[in-house]
C-alpha cells in the first residue's frame, strides 16, 4: 500500500500549501516519482490535471471566504493567486457560474470541489490479464509531436488528431511494414522528458514501431531502454477500452502489487484491426521495478 500512501501524502501536501506558489516538481517529489509520470497518474485516476485540482480548490475556498468574511474582493483575488480582480472574477464565474459580487450577496449557488480522499476498495470480479517480460533495449522509428503535460484538454484533442493524421496519410501502414517484430504492432509512446521540457511542461508523444534498420526519410528514431515490463491485455473498442484499462492499472493493479513505475517511456500497442471492433485486442506496456 506504499503507492496509496504516497498519493495521499501528495494530496495532503497540496492542501497544506494550497495558497503557496507550489510547482509540479515539488508536488511530484512527495511521491518520489517524476513530474511527468505523477501528472499522468493523477489525471488517469481523477480525470483532471494537477493544475485544475489546485485551481478548483482555491476557487472553492475563495467562495467560502466571500460568504463567511467581510474581506474585500480585491484582497481575496490577490490571496488566491490572481494578479487582477478581473482575472479572479473570470475564473470564479467559470467555476461557480456567478460573479464574486453575486456570491457575496448570496445571489446563486456555489460549486464546491472538496479535497480528494483516497479510498481503497476491494475489486477483482473482473480479472486483469498481464505478464511480466524482460527485453533488451530496442529502437523505434516513427513520428513525434510535442504536447502539454498540464493541459489535459489539449492532449485529449491533439493526440487523437495525430493518430487520424498518420492513419490517413499512410504513415501507420508504413510502420506496420517496417515492424521488426521485437515488439509486434504500432506503438503510441509517451517519450522521456528532457530538463528543458520539464521546465516548459511539455512531453513528446510518438506514433512508432520497433525497427532496427535504417531510419526512413521523414521519420525519427528513439532507443527504448532495456526494461522489465508489465504487459496488460486490453480488449474492446477504442478509446474507451484503453482508458478503462489505464484507470484499472493505476487504481487496482499498482496499489495491490509491489511494483513501481520505472520512470522510462511506457506505450500502448495497437494491431491493424478495426479500432471500433468490439473484440479489438491491444496492449499496454509499463516499465516496472
């Protein structure tokens, strides 16, 4: 249960420092994982980003303060991290659907987001099929695009658009042809994050395949390090089956095993079947230690 305890520790840290200018680096350090993998895990489990959680909690507390104190709205806006009352009012209205002035006068209802609480429930009626395999380092070739690691909404739109693009322009067909069968299929890979990317809160997402040969023109290559992998079977149409599998891995499998994420690139493996096939087979590969 160390994994659950570390997530709970992170939540307590965020709540204790909710009024401070805390960074994702300092937050992730509480869980002893990389900022990128913490943000990804947090988003999978809660369906919101770390930034959204902090923003919602601050605006919830600001709403409570408007109702229970006589503090000036301008002072509350500065207290909760907004540079101008206008920016505060805009964010407040987006969450609560009313203005700070209306909230002060009890004209409308506030939308409250309570602090997260980690609850462990016993599950297991639906088994998770996985294997643990070890592989030497291997090369992938393909295309990559940079995405924000904090703007989850951007990724929800941008990554499917990249897949649509490679499927339409023939890139995915070429990747299936290039595959050397070290890992069979076309891969969706969250690449390693450089120091520069950490500062900019971005990461590389690849659509690629394992290929030991020459890198084709117009494509790039990346070495996936030697790792021990947990390989999970995924059954069902995209994207729902893959999203459900990720959530179960982080909410059920990791908390109930002694494994930890190794911090190197993870990937989704796709076959050339119809992605809408109700019996579609795909896989999730996570490096573990």
